[in-house]
């Protein structure tokens, strides 16, 4: 009994040591798991632009008589592409978009900030682990899924696992992220503002950072003298 009592006391002290009520510095904790899109194709830029137009739509409709002018603040390939997509989306929504700023127009600013974090950041893609129950039936523990329909949908074996994991971008966690902010403003105030964050492929960094874009080669003219 004495041995058991000592063991229980030691276990209690050990647990108490794991949860000290005081600490000289805040304890580092993880945020709740979230999902962040990874830009992997120019078509994704169109998705971003259409989302911007949808988010800004209610505000822009309060001043339907005012024309709009889209201005990227960075001369990156990404900003230029998103501007084209955004102009298309706004025109398709019925807004008047001018090519050059005019008096009284609302300016839509597109601001991007590329942020580089350290490499090899961990990424926990699943709240549980996929487990094969039978051929074509998978369960992902700790997640609310009903995979039974996979049997009747003709999805079997490894295809079921691919179905569960298709939403996740392949490869390691990118170290490059981009903050994209779109604002509607005039000379006096902001009327609307939306900020989103995206992963970008590290190999495609030059598309998003104008400072890293390949310089355009310039041609030189030489004078030829006839001797």
C-alpha cells in the first residue's frame, strides 16, 4: 500500500509539474487549424478577382453613378493579372470601369505584400487518420464524414483515400505567403476594404514579387563607321 501511495503521489506531482500556474513567460500555443488556399495557376487569380468583386459589390452598388478605376500598387505579374480579371468581373457585374482616373471616380487599390517565413514549417493536414474499414470504405477519425456512399458511388480502394485528401495541396508547406488587400477609396476616405492571405509556390515567387521579376533585356545600338 505504501508503494502504491508513493506512486500515486509521484504521478500527481508529475502532472502538477506539467501545468504550472505561474510562468516567467507566456507559453507558446498553436492556433486552431485553418485552411489557406495555395495559388498554383493563373486561373486561381481569376477566382481571387471574382471573389473581390463579389465582396465589394454591395458597397459599390450604393454609389452606382460613380465610375471605378482599378490601380495595382505593385507592378508584379500577379497584380497585373488580377487587375485584368477584376476589371472583367466588375464590368460583368454592370459597373462602369474607366481606363484612366477621372474626377469623381472611386479608386480600387490592389495591394500585395509577399512574406517569407522559415522553411520546413510543419503542416498537420488531418484532424484524424484515414483508416480502411473494407475495400472502398474509409473512415477519417475525429472528423464528421459519412463515407458509406463511396461504396455505391463506385469509388474503391485507394480512390477513397484520394477523395479525402484531394483538397490538400501537394508538397511541403510553402515558406512564401502573400497578403492581398483590395480597397475602395476616394481622396477623403475608404469605403470598403478586404484582406486575404494565400500560399504561393516558392518556385513561382518572381510572379508575385516585382523586385524578383526577370529584367527585360534591352537592345543596344552600335554605330558602324566606314573606314
